[in-house]
């Protein structure tokens, strides 16, 4: 069974659009992960600094 060219074209466009969507989503997720990781790292560093300053105050 052969598909008419218009159906084939629609299917190709749908596949390309879906692929582009997933690529974009993947890029966005990577970017979000980077932002979250950066935020968590910064928070952990600032918490460590606070704890060490509190410890030094308590010790001093």
C-alpha cells in the first residue's frame, strides 16, 4: 500500500517537529539542571560559611 504524497509529507513534518521539540526540551532541561545545581551549590557554600562563622563565634 502506497501512501499519497501529502500524507507522507505530513508524517515527515510531524516527525521533524517532534524531534525539534524533544531537542529543545532536552536543551531546556539541561539548562534548568545547570541553574538548579548552581543554586544548590551556592546555597551549600553559603550555609557552610554561616556554620563555620557560627562555630568560630561559639569557639571564640
